[in-house]
């Protein structure tokens, strides 16, 4: 099939590369010429494992352009995967979606095209995009559209860092439209994934036990709400274990054992029960805020989702409290933060807990040093006020430090030669914000090892 993907961010690029890999002729449109040039050269503008390798393999079926006229007219499916950043009122900023929809409409003609909202958009946006497309189509073509297109929603559930595996081997695919023909087209587009009938990339073998992938083929509003319901549930699962973690510390329980013993109940499930400094990233914060904002338009409160956000926010301040408990004074202390990305295997810094923690420590007068094995360059560009605290070498973070906070569970940090650092630290204190280090080994080496689980 012929596919056009508007927007080459995480979602757009992963979708494009995966669809091209599966055999669809895919054109990626992005107005950012620099990004397009990078992609044409076979390089990825973002850090995502396997993406560049797959891009290379699928390059012959990929076209990168800044011109809608190249991708849209022949496409069976146009995905809109532009950014929807959060506004101050919690709602997403839909201006990029609007302009993408208007540009798409200008180039739609002739055969039936499914226009798919891939960006996470508020419930009701499908109808809104449909109206925008109709208006723009009429303005541009001088007559009303007559069955040339229909709008569908196809929320994505990929995680940064595992985006390609999540796309090729998903738990489910959700498609929603009030037009049956578009559901049929999307069903056909995803057939290789639904049937798992493609030959897996050598770098990403099919996980054992993967069979046919369930398809949820539903109406537009349901598909849109599924995305929010899923993200909010995952977010509250994490906040829940963090809340339990607080009581675990008081009663002397081991939160990892508690999480394991709880998650083995098939009704609960073991994933997203890792305690620590909480969630960050571009999705959970934005989507929970948007869900609350949408609910408020219907005079509905969302107390559970609101509480999940509060708990998550508190985890960041708790880092400072934990250090205060141990060091008694924060002012003047040298505190190193290991990990700046919101999670490992990405250089994404959006809503990263490490950034809030760094700022909170600075407010309390600490001297901070920061390190990330992958996200440092991006950090320098995106966080100019904190960039001066970046250390080039991980040794510099430990040197003379009163405490180290592990904010991202990069394997790089797990694999450090921790024995090397105790002699150069002022006090060998480690606050493992992600439960990712070997506590017993660190204790043997003379570290004071803390987690977010505060004892009584
Ligand atoms: C999340 C969802 O997991 C995806 O399904 C969804 O498609 C995506 O949002 C989206 O809406 O685009 P992502 O934000 O990339 O994906 O990353 P996650 O792996 O979900 O991690 C989010 C945050 O939660 C990270 O900061 C991670 O460290 C934290 N986390 C995760 C925990 O603190 N504990 C856990 O047990 C799991």
C-alpha cells in the first residue's frame, strides 16, 4: 500500500520505518528541512535502538520530503503524527495538527484516502480533524468533498527505547473510525503485524510466544479514549507502587518483594510496578493532564488520576527529603546526579524527574554535577541554565561528592566499577532512585545505599 506519514518525531518515524520495513511504500513529510536531510542521508535525528538499522534496511521504500504534494496525493493512508505539546491549561496545543490537516486536505484528490490521527489527541479530535479537512478541501478544491477521505484514529502504544519492538510485536492494535471502509483499509495495512506474517529483522527477533495480535476495531471516540485510559492506568500503577513504597519503608518491608508478590497476580500483572522517583517523559504527564481537562469540560472530576499525578510530583521532592534525612544539611553539599533522560535507552529529556531534582537541589544551595551517557548533548541544548553543571566524565560526578542520586537506570551505571569511587567521594552515599544497583555489593564496597523507601 502507499502510505504518507506527516511528522517525523518518535511516533512518525517509528511508524514510517516499520511500515516501510513491512513492504509499504512510505513517504515521510516534515517541514523541518534539517531533519529531512538527516533522514535522506540514512541517519536518525533521534536516539532509538534499532531505528537506524531498520531505516537502512527499508530505505528503498522510504521517501523523505518537506513537500506534502509528494506524499499525500497517491496515499491510501495518511498518518498525522505531529507533536501536540501541553498548554498551560493542561490541554494539548493542536496548532500543528490543524496546520497538518489543512495541508493534507489541499493535496487530497481522487481516490479514497484514510486520514489517521496518530498523535495523541483529545477525545473528539477525530471529528474536529474531519471538519478541518472538509473545510480546507472545499476552500482549496472549490467544491465539497464527496467520499474522497475519512478520518480514523489509530493510537500508538510504543514506548521510547523499545519503540520498534512495541510496533512490530504489539499487545494489540486499536483502530477507530465511524467509516467502515477506513477500518478495512487499516486492517489490510496492519495485516502483516496482525498475522505476524513478516520475516522479523535479524536485529529484532520475534519474541517467543507471540501469536496473532488482537485487533480492536471500534468507533472513533472509543479509540481515542482507549489511548488516554491506557496511559493514565499505567501512570497510576506506578504512582500506586510508589505510595505502597512509602508504607513499605515504615513497616520494614522490601518494596521489590511486595511489587513482585503483588504483580504475580495475573489480574494485576508485574509490569509498571517498579518503584522509584516516578514517571517522566512526554506522555504520562501530558495525557493525564489532558484527560483531567477533558473530564472537566463534562463537569467530571478525575480524583484517581489527579492523585496519581500528585504522588508522582511528590516523589521528586522526596529525593531532597531523603538526602536531607541523611546529610542533615543540603547547602554546600556536592551532589551528583547520574542519568538525565526520563528513562534509559532514549535521549529524551521531556519532564524528566532528574531536571526537577537538579533544580530543587540548587534551590536548597547544593553544588550539583550531572551526567548522562547519551542525553548530555541534548541536555546542553535544551537546558542551557543547567548545562554548566554537566560533567564530561562520570568520575567527576563522584569526585568530592557527598551523595550520588541515580535518576535513570542506564546499564552503563550498573556496570560502573563502583569500587573505584569510594576513595574519591567525601561520603560514599548512593540514593538509587530506580532500584537498579546491586545493593549488597555496594554495601560490601562501603557505600551507604538508600532507595526512595524511607525507613521509619
Ligand atoms: C508511555 C507508554 O508506556 C506507551 O505505551 C505509550 O505509547 C507512550 O507513553 C505514549 O503515549 O506515547 P513512554 O513514555 O515512552 O511510554 O515510556 P514508559 O516506558 O511508559 O516510561 C514512562 C516513565 O515511567 C519513565 O520515566 C519510567 O522510568 C517510569 N516508570 C515506568 C516507572 O517509574 N516505573 C515503572 O514500573 C515503569
